[in-house]
C-alpha cells in the first residue's frame, strides 16, 4: 500500500478528548480579551489625536476567531492620507506612539504590507498596525465566517497553529508559513474532505461585497443558513488532524497543484502561471490568497525550508499514527536550526 493510501489507526478517536482539552487551554481567556481591548482603546486614543477621522479595524487572529493565547493584536487604520505616502504616515505614527509611551516602536516599511510594530507595556501585548489594508479586513471576515460553519475548523486550526509554533515552522522571515497560510490550508483540507466538512463560500451567490484597491471581495456570508453543511461528515478532530498531516505529507501534489479556498478545490500551477520562478517567488508550495488571487502565501518557502516543512508534516502524520502519547509528542518543542 502506498503511504498516501494508508488508513488511520483504529484507536485514533481515543485521542480526540486530549486534543480538545489542548484546544480549550489555547483559547484566550476573558482577561486576555479584556487586555486586548484596553490596548486597542489606547491605540485609538493616540491615533485620534493626530488623525481624528481615522477608523480603526481589528484584523488577523484577534478578530477572525483563530486567536490563541500567543496571538498578537493586528490593527488596520482606515484614513485619508492626502499627498503623503503610506510610509510617511507610518513614520509619523511611530513618533506619536513613542510619545505616548508605547515600547519597541519600529516602522517596518520594506515589507509587502508596511506596518508599525510595537509593544504595550500596560497589556504586555505586541501589536502590528497597517494603513488602509482593507483586503486584510475582508479576509479576516471571510475566515471568521468559515469558523462559524463547523467547530472542527477552529479546533483543527488551533492545533495546527500550535504545532507550527512549537515546531518552529511558523516564521515567514525564516522561510516557513504564516498563521494565515496555515488557516487557509485547514479550510482547503476541510473543503476537499469526503464528505465535505466545509462549503466554498466564494462560489455561492454573493451576499457580501467589498471593493478595495481594484479587488472585489465577494462571497456568501449568511453562514447561519449553512449550519448543517458538514453534518454528514462524522470524522473526529483526531482523525481530521491525522488526515491533515497525511494530506500535506503524502497526498498533496507539490509539483503541480495550488490550493484554493476561493474555488474549493486544487488548481494547477500552470493555470496560475506559477510554474517559473519570478524574483524570489519560487512557488514550491502554492497557497492562493482568496481575494488577492495573484498572491501565493507559499512564496516565502525556499529549497531548504520546503524540505523542513515536508519532514515536519511526515513526522506529525507518523506521530499520530504510531505514537503512544501523540497529544504530547506531536507538540514537543523543536527548532530545526538548534
Ligand atoms: P497569529 O497572530 O499567529 O495568531 O495569527 P494571525 O491570524 O493574526 O495571522 P498573521 O499574523 O499571520 O496575519 C495577520 C493577518 O494579515 C491575516 O489574518 C490576514 O488577514 C493578513 N494577511 C494578508 N496577507 C498576508 C500574508 O501574505 N501574510 C500574512 N502573514 N498575513 C497576511
Ligand atoms: Mg496576528
């Protein structure tokens, strides 16, 4: 039997309670949420003094329901910036935040999405602030809406994000994948599962549309009407977690395929024109952004880190298949460089 056709162990479901207990321990507490809100309020106060018309949106995991006790706070400021460039506004914002006693304030202007990063001594959180990046606000809503469809998505994503942090494969600056990319991988996996756990909201009649920077973000967002969608699939979280790692270890076609939650199926690299290397984009693992369809979240992965990632997927699948205590062994801290 090929490894891609292996069936999971008979007692896999016995690990579900342990995994669900871990999920519960990763959920942010009420106190955590309160401190996050305090941070957002103090950012709003600082920003309001200099830019009274600015609107503040939360995005990323503090707003998409995939936030854990380790998550930072991501804030997007929507504002008219006139003749100034985004970078000039970010530099001014850095000064404003420093004057208001935020710590480690740093403008990261060379990134694809320029941000100010800082930490708040009062709440202890770190915070990224971007300007007019409404695409991130839209994809935050999309992820949040998916999360409301079937609780197994949140559970799976919490476990995968925790695994990725513990195994040091959640660091884009070192060539591994962002939390956002891992959540897209989880959604895609649940859309591809038979019977399907999740529908594809972007191929349905749109009930929500936001157009920004020439990109239309449209999808069916009346998720309360789809509550029974995944009911036919009875897989436990343990079986799904094993299936997720099995898929990324042995079943995904890295050479030809692109995962796309926008289409609810895999696309070919050929049709995306992601076959040849352009600049630093190597397309060794292809994860299409649901709205910025030209954007491959896997572009950060290089020849060395694709190997590390695939070895980690294989290890995870093997641990869930054979280990006596997979709920512990799977998440053992490890850094491939030490
Ligand atoms: P944690 O902070 O690790 O809990 O996860 P997160 O969900 O906040 O994800 P992350 O910090 O990786 O990204 C924050 C948000 O930025 C995402 O939820 C997206 O809305 C947005 N985003 C859009 N494009 C990208 C991208 O290419 N990379 C990353 N990292 N984020 C993107
Ligand atoms: Mg974040």
